[in-house]
C-alpha cells in the first residue's frame, strides 16, 4: 500500500513536470488533465480506493471536476400497503442513470456557477438529468427522481460532499476523488471544466475503468456468460461434495 | 475470516457460513428433514439477496441429499418407477417455476413472492410439527396400529400402473401431479420438498414407509438438480462458493445430528424445532407487514 502510494506520487511528479516543461502545448490548450489510475481493479479484498485527477490551466477561472459512471437504466419502485402487506406497486424507469457520482471544485460551487448553468451542465447530484423510460404511477415523478438520488447516496455512491481542488501557483491543480468499497464496475468519465462567470471556457474528458479482478470476478463472469456450463459444474461440485462427505463419515 | 461470495456479491464470515450449514445439517440429521426451508430464510437474514438464497438453496439440496439417496439405493429402498413418475412431473414443475421466477424478478415482485411462500409454508409446517409433538407427548403410550394402506377415492383413478417395489397398483396421475407441485416449490423456495412429498406418499398414495424416504430422496436429488441448472441458466443466481461452504458444514452437522437424534426422545425437540420454524416464519411475516424505512427502492433494470 505504501509502495503503491509512493509510486503514485512519483508518477504524478513526473507527469506534472512533463506538463510544465511543455508550455508551448499548454499555450494552445486552456486545459490539460490526466487521471491516475485510469484503471481500478476490484478484488475480494477491495475496501475502496482514490483516483487523482491533476492538470494545468493556462487561463484564469475556476475548476470543477465531476466523476460519473457507469450509466444504466434504473427502475424505482414504490411500495403500497395491499391487504396489510407492503407491495411494490408504482414504478418509474429512468434512462442512463450514473451509478456513481462525485465532484470537486476549486471554490464553493454556488460562487462559481449559478443554478441554471449547473442544470445545463449537469453538475451536482441534484442536477443530473433523469429522463424517464416509462412511468407507471399517477403521482409526481419527482419523488421517484429524488429516490434515485437518495438510495444512491445511502449506498455511498453519490458522494455527499464536494471535494476540494488544490490549485498551485494559479495554474496547477489536483482533485482527489474517493471510490467506495461497493463501487460498481464499468466505464467512468471524469470531466474537468474551466469556468468563468458561469460560462464554461474549456472542457476535458478522461476515462476510468473499474473492473472486477481475481477468482471471484472470474466466477461471476463465467456464471453470467456461460450459465449452462456453470450450472453443470455447480451440480457436479454439489454431487461430489455430498458423496465424498457421506463416504468419509461412513468409514468412521 | 471474511470471504467474498461472487454471485451473492457480499462479504461474509467463513465460519458463520460453516456454522450455519452445520446447524441446519444437525437439525436435518436429527429430524430427517431436508432443512432447506430453514436455510433459505436464514441466508436472507444474513443479507444474501433472496433470489441468490433460493438458487443456491437448490444446489445445496443436491449436495445434502445425494449421500442419503445412495445409502437407500444400496439397501434397495428406492422405487425407481414411482420416482420416475414423480420427477417427470417435477422437472416440468421446476422448469415452469424457474421461468415464473424470472418473470417475477423482472416485474420486481420476486422478493415478496419468496417471502410469502415461506410465510405460508413455515406456518403450515411449524404448526403441524407443533401439533404432532404436543399430541405425541400427550399419548406417548397409546399406540395405534395402521393397515398396510387404505383404499380411498384415489384408487379409482385411471392410468393404473403396477409398482413392484412399493407393492402397489395405482394410477400414475397423482405422482405426476404431486411431482409437478414439488418442482414448483423447489424452484420458488430452494427446498427439496420432502416435507410435502413424504406425507403424500404415505397417506395418499399408500407407499410402504420402508421405500418412502429412499424414493423421496431420489426424487429430491433429480428435481433439485434440474432446478439448480435452470436457475443457473435463467437467473444466474447459484453461488457455488456459498453452496459448497454450507454443504461442507451441513454434511458434518448431519452426521452428529443423526447420532444425537437416535439417543433422544423426539417430542420435545420436535416441539422446539416447530417453535424455531414458526419464529423464522414470523420474522419474515414481520418484514412484509412492517412499514419499510424507505418506501422507494431503486434497482438496475433487468436486461433480457
């Protein structure tokens, strides 16, 4: 762990010095960013991780970083009491819901951007666009939208607080984002924007992949991809386990 | 020692799982019941998703029934002809059950249906066991003698077949229908269904008790195998690591359970088991009746 962190710091130093020693390239680009690591492996001992986004800006302005992903359709159901039992009745399905969302900003967010601009740029969990696929309720869809955010937040997947962005010498910046232990696997997008007077001056996207690794990931993927073969192996294992167990104890 | 269960997608303590398997195995060895009907709800209480608890349960039943079946087979206590009729119905029932299970999962109702099934069956089984144990305790000395089997309405049904091992000449329809229902239960609850099949075999079909347990184990192995396979293919909810850990515990527990059971007067323990079964059923019922903390739940849409 120590070693990994040291390596990470060294790499950052190296990359930052590359960015600084290339002022010509930076002159054309108002924003240069990179992410470390670009790939996170989740194995059975995974207890969470951090990714560090760092970059250089060549124009004055504030920086906002969002990390979101993987997007998938989500069904929100609401229980109603039917004959004394709580039953899922109403439901609304939403398109492309990010399973994870975190952000960081160089100043308090409301000082950087006004609410309309936050909506337009989908910045902050309250401003994520949630379009419905279908609606099976007579009630307000907004309560279901709210439930998406609440349940994700309760699982620790929508970060409750806006992270800090450290800016050095007015141009070099660094944001640290936390991935919790239950981080979903898939593709993530880290978007960095340079903002002045609520206007986005520049925008950069970098990608992050979170994958399962290790034996449990292989079992999971095998069970999904080769259901029939997996089923046969599981049955064979059960037969052998039961049979061996029986034989072992009969001898005693 | 924590272990990550790849399909259930939770981390649990290895010894907790071995202990749970052992406890269920002990009970099943002592009382001669499968124990699946306690295993699935306990796994749900542990935080295993209900669908995975059921799918894994079907696999576990295979492991915990096979050695008993082989022992009965060696002694010639399996009526294969009757068994074949039962499991031919059972295979149909379990495949249909797993397909229904999938449809309910997509409709977001499967957790509710699993709980409801369990509340109903645990109440029936617990109630009957409690009733039996009280009655047995009351008239321990009053023994009644039973006929080989009685003739009832059921012996007038068509499609009669001769069953040499069971010394019977009865219709083929009831075993197929009973097997079908068993298959449904196996698919929905992850249980073997012995607690339903055995009374039917004895009281309704009139099979001699000597072949009842062996034949029912034979059918349970076949039907659970089919259910487990169908779940693995259609619902991807069989956790092989979870099943093997529980099976290991159960195999060991069953050995001690059966030795312990032979030495002890059954009525009071049976009464205790009845109380446990009712308590588990009550806990599940409470989960259905109590107002949930959050009425809303969000899940990823199931992809076809």
